[in-house]
């Protein structure tokens, strides 16, 4: 379960990075920053809102987001 979460979070961040690069190519630095900030917030919220069972199963906490 936790592994799938990390895969999903990776895809969220990777896709945002791709979109931000495209925005930068168009000269839209502010839009690129906004894209990355939203993705970071979404990933953090999804990580922090995972079920309590996954937070306290005795396994390592995983990477910091």
C-alpha cells in the first residue's frame, strides 16, 4: 500500500516538473513556480492524510516530503 502511495506521489511531482519546464520554455516563470508549488502541496497533503495504519505499522517513515 505504501509503495503505491510513493509511486503516485512520484508521478504527481514528475508530471508537475514536466509541466513547469514547458511553462518555462514559454517564458512563464510565475506559472512554472505555481505548478510546482501546487504539486508539492498536493503530494504533502496526500502523504500526511494517509491512513493511520500506514503511519504506525512499525516500518520506516519513508522519505520526507
